[in-house]
C-alpha cells in the first residue's frame, strides 16, 4: 500500500516549512549548515546518512569490468576522493527538498514506530547486501532507539553477515530485548513545535504498517532528488498479511512469567501508544492492577467497565488475549 495519506501530507508540509525557515538565501546548502538545519537533530543526521547512501551508489556506477576496482591504489583513490567531497557538500534547493522529505519520514518512523523502521531497514540491508563497514557507517547517524540497531549489528556479525537472515535477526532482537523504546512524547513535541503531529497521523501509520510484504524496504534516493519523487515512502509499501506475526503470535513464543515481562519491546510500545496514549505510568498502573486479579473475567470487567475499553477494537482484543494466557 502507499504511504499513509496523512503522514505523506504532514511530511510534505513539514519539509516546506523547514525550507522556508532555514534554507540559505544563497540558494544552496553546505555540510555544516545541514547539521544545524532542523531543530530535530535526527532529521539532520538522516540527511547526511542519505547523502552517504547516494555516494556509495554513485561509486558503484563508477566501477567498470575493464579495470581492477579492488586494487589497493584504486580503493585508496576513491576513499581520498570521498573525503575531499565530504568537505565540499553543496546542494541546491530542489535536490535538498527530496533529501529532507525522505529524512523527515525516516525520523518520524524511528522515533514513533521503531519496529516498522527497523524491519524496513532489515529488508533494505538484505537487498543492498550491506557490509559490516557499511552498517557501521549507517549506525553513526542513528541517534534514537539505537540499542536496537546495536543489537542487530552484533547479531549480524555473529551470523557472518548472512544477509538473508537480516529480517529474522531483527525479529529476534525485538523479541529478546528487555529494554523499552524511548518515550515518543518528547520526540512528538519536537515536531509539534514546527508543525503539529496529530495523533491520528501516527495511528494511521501504525495501522497501515501492521500488515504487508516481507520484501518491503526503504526507498532508494531518486536519481535526481527533486520534488517529483518526494512522495516515495521509506516506510513499508506493502506487507503480506500472512508473513507478519500478530502481537499475540509473538507472545506465544515467550515464557509467561508475568504480564509486564512477557511483553516484548514492540508489544510494549504498541500497547502504550495505542491503548494508553503514550502514558507509560498509566500502562504500569494498569498492569499492576491486572496482576492482582485472579481470572480473565475479572480483567475483562476491569478493562471494559473501569477503563471503558471496546472489546471490538483490534488492539484491545490482542491485549485481552495476552492477559488471558497469563490469568488462565
């Protein structure tokens, strides 16, 4: 499916506002100016990261079957060339607009729906066959929820960089980690200061990425990063329904010790944001209350009668299914 309409519109308007507020009047922007372009630093880092990806793609185009591209002297010359170019970044308004739009989408995904961001990245890493060095380079530009990336990279190295395993490795990271994602409230507030990021935008995004294709990946930068291509999404284009585990399916694979510890990272994140409006304290209080109950009927009565939850709502049903396993 295409990028959620509301998110698409938001990213375009956000990018337009930032271009109007911060793009140099001289008509082009340099590397140091990019790092200070947007108050949301993750956006700036992703712009630089996307430049790196574009550069590596261009280097691949320079390779020829008539020359030894692996020769140390050739590799050294290319590295030197890259270092010189990195000190002379200069991008005009039209090309920068495409970079900005893509980077805004990535930043929102990383900060608010890290599971979707990282699963899409796992597909990208597989398809482009990123080396350990390339993964290390990309990791330098990820500043939020980075523990997921670090765990993924470590496991990828342990598996001897078998790119076909990247998606399952990322799933393992989410299932095994005991850490919680960063509170998205602070990040959302940062976007709100520039353009209100309404809850329905995130809800639409989370719903649209709950199913789709295993082969989804980040879009590559367009050949000429102009406004004609900015509506391409870095989120999943489509996910085949049968290839994605529901939250309840993921729970089946974990030991039921107590409710809180039986939830993996993605489950905690989805429930906190989908059912508790991002309020982790309220989530913890509710879990404590449920732990004191003896039957699933007691839990259902508390959630429906006291919290006024609708059992017909999909995430409420999944939450109740998890609770029933604990209280069974």
